[in-house]
C-alpha cells in the first residue's frame, strides 16, 4: 500500500507543478487511481489488524482525498481521533 501511496504523491506533485490544465487533470486521475490501489492494501491490513490505529489514520486521509466522507469519518473514529 505504501508503494502505491508514494506513486500517488509523486503524481500529485507533478499535477501541482504544471501549468497545463489537461496535463494536470491527467496526473490527478492517475494519482487517484494509485490511491485507490493503496486503499485496498490498507483496508486489508486494517481488516487483519483492526487495532492498529495507524492504518485507520491513513485510510481516513485516503477516503477524504477520494471524497468518501462517510468512510473517512468511520476511519477517523476507529483511529481514535
């Protein structure tokens, strides 16, 4: 999951550093695809070890970025925040 999260971050940075709107949209779409991949791994990790608050914290940020507000709130609650 961390590998996909890092790919997301690199693409997100490229998105923020271009003046070309079409290219920015392309990077944004690619970044979110990588984040969805990361999400699956973090969800599996949280399923295996639901008491590890770090997984839920990461998931809350992923869900927020992907505009999944209800899931973000649930993950924040499980993270104890």
